[in-house]
């Protein structure tokens, strides 16, 4: 995973544990064949695609409180 994407994604999801959970769930979806919600000119890993989706606000999440 790219460090710059992680730092940007932490601005959206400040809890690192929650960020890891959101990214891992999305990576599983992408590997099962779901289409990426962002386009990129470069070849990105599934993890980087998930981070870009979080950074661009394409993925939402809820916490049970």
C-alpha cells in the first residue's frame, strides 16, 4: 500500500483499526469481481484502489455505538 494514500485516507477515517477493516472488506469485494469506483491511469493494487475510494468519498461506513 502506498504511504501517501494511507495518510490521506486517515484524514477521512482517523481510526487506523477501522481503516484497516474498511480497506480489507473492500479488497475482498474487489477480488470477487466488484468494479472499482475510481479510475486510474496507473495499475493499482486492490488495497490502493480501496484507499483511493475512501479518499475520494466513494465508500461510506457506519460504526455501531
